[in-house]
C-alpha cells in the first residue's frame, strides 16, 4: 500500500492533511492514533469503515466525523481487484488539549447529547467550500502560518456544530470527547461474520489479546475460534437451505476467507460439502 500525505501543523501536531493512498489493502487500522477526534472528507474513491459495532460505507463526496477509538479501514469488496484504484481525502484532527485551550472550554460539558462513535456528516455548500479552501492551503503551505491554521480549525468546528444543530459550539466540541460506551457482547454479535482475526477483535474491544480471550471464554463458555466457527457454519447452512445465492458468495458473507476453507469446515462439521447439502 502506498500513502502520500501532505500536512498543516500547529504546535507540532497535524491539524489538516491531504491523504492519497492506493486501495490495495484488505483491512488497515485507522490512520489517527492518539486521543483525537477526526473529520474526513472523501475526495476520491471509496472504502468501508468498521467501528466496534458498525460498518459504514463512504465514497467520493461523503464526510465523516469519528471520535477516538479503535477502528479499521477496509476495501469496499474483498472480491474486487482494486489495486489500481486510489483513495483520496482531506482530514482534520481535534486534540482535546489544544481544543480546550483555543476555545477555553470545559470538555466535560455535555449539554449536547450526540451519542456516537462515527457518523456521516451532512455535506452542505459551506462545508464543501471549506474543504476546497483547506485543500488549497495544504498545496500552498508557504501562504499559511500557525495562526491561520488554528483559525481554520475553529471555522470547521463552527460549521460542524451548525450542521449538527448543537446549541453552541462549546457543547458540540464537548460531545466529541465524551467516550462512546460499548457492550462487549454487542461488539461480538455485530462482528460474527466480519472475518476479523482475534487480534483485530481484541483491538476493537480495546483489550489485549489475552484479556479478550479470557473475557470471551468466561462469557460464552467456549473459545472464540470455536464460537465464531459454529455461528458462521450455522448461518451458511441457513443460506444454503433458503436461498439460491452462489456458494462462493455465501462463504464470504459468512466470514470465511476462502471457498476452500469454507468447504473443508462445512464438510468436517456436517459430513457433507456445501454443494451436497444444497442438493440433499
């Protein structure tokens, strides 16, 4: 995967960036790694964005706002040859320490209750014009100083607070840093067929792999690998019985990473191949 990034910084931290990356990946962790919230406007291409309990599809012209947390970027389709495709976006980052200073606000304010981890942002003309201005700034960094950069960040927060109908920009800013509370079981149930590794599941749960396995076994009474396999086989059996979906599509829909793995697991468990089961 190739990534080209241009940035505008304030006090050594990236405030805005222009990202151009090849789409030859299956799944990668989010591109921001601290406790910041992130705004992203997609200028080219498409991708999926997996949070612990949701899977969002974003394409050219869409915008997203994401709180701090563990998320993944994914290909639109694992069957799609997207090696020659490109994803491009304009990003902005909101760091609680910097935001608290420039707005002189108490980030514990919770008057505006917008409970989310990631949302699609309505792209209105004002926001689109803002993104175009930031793109120009990034391409011409000699025209921009730190004061200009931080004022553009303030402008973005004002635009977003209006689009989300917050009572005030301070209330809106505070909502960005109120952590979203997840339920462990909800994360598991929402990702049964996502073909995630145990390490990736543990990351979504914000747990070490060892702690994740221990918590999982205590809750479900069996290992994660066994539990997920049985759930995936159960769903595949259902789909083979009630639909004419191609067997290869069923394999991927149920979370298997290849048709051969699906065939082998299905036959070991049900003593028939998927094709034999469908014909029986």
